[in-house]
C-alpha cells in the first residue's frame, strides 16, 4: 500500500534521482483522497496519476472510469488535496471516453493518460476452470496499440490539456506514432517485463529519430495531424 511505498520504495527512487509519477488506485473517493494526501506530504513525487480504470480488482475498479460524473468527482476531490500535477488514466471501456476525459478536464485534471488495459479472460482447458481469480483481467501488449492510438487521436482533438499515450509501446516507432498523433508523452508498460531497459532504449531511439530529421521531440507532437485537427 501507500505506506509501504513511501517508507520502502520512494526513498530509494529519491536517492537515485528518479522522477516519480505515482499511479494510485482506490475503491472509494475518500480513499483516493487519503492516498493523494499521503503522497502530497512526501518529497520526491513529481505527479499523481489517478487509476480510475483498473480492470484487475474486484471492488470499484473500472467503474470510476466509465462514468463521467464519478470520474469527475474523484478528480475534483484529489485536485483539492494536492498541489502536484494530477493525471487521470482513461478506461477504453467507457461508453463515451471523450466525455469522461472532458469531465476530468473540467474537474481540474492536468493531463489524461490513454489508455488502460482492456478486460479479457482465459480458461484452462485441462481443468475447465477460469485462470484468473477475478475471472477477467487486463489485456495489454501490442494488440492494444491500434486501439490506444485511435483513442489518443480522438482525445487530443477534444481536450485542451495534454494527453499521455500508453498501450502496446515496444519500439521507438510505436512511441513516435503516439507522438505524431498528438501525445505529449508516452508511457512504456508491458515491454518492461521482457526488457527492463525498454523505456531507455525507446528514449534514445526517439532522440536518434529526431536528430535524423532535424527535429526536436516537442516538434513531433501532433505532427501527424492535419492542420486544425
């Protein structure tokens, strides 16, 4: 939980000069606020990301991210509890993801992250039983990327705040795609399991991509969008 993170993990990250964006999840607005306040009291946290779309828990989970009113309620409450930049992670299963994102923007979000995983499931044919304790769990990896890219494109066109792209980013080209679509930054998740150095390799790859074209990284953002889109 947050106490373990603050006491055991954060000091190590702080000592090594790591920029920390704390992704937090809770099953109630009150718990979201309590965690936010705890992180606000610590040195070394650069931003807080509200995970209102987690598909891997049985209580609360994805419901906050499906409902614009609930998402806005969490965002507003946490915004009032911190001076740190506040990001909100979007659920691809929201019926109107643009509407949810706009509600979070109006409630004070400084950025949105798109997207979280999509719920999937698996059944063990030898036992006939579902493999996951919660029956379903988040599907991540390359299959998610085209969906995430489309949603990032839509959100960039609808919002005034930055959109951070995530979903199936394994290579430099994957990250560049998100930036061309308008993502202000890109997160790397699943790729770290197969290659713990993936994020740094992608970072260096973006620098090489830009240098070869006489561009800065900031000039990539939205470069693939038609003017005014």
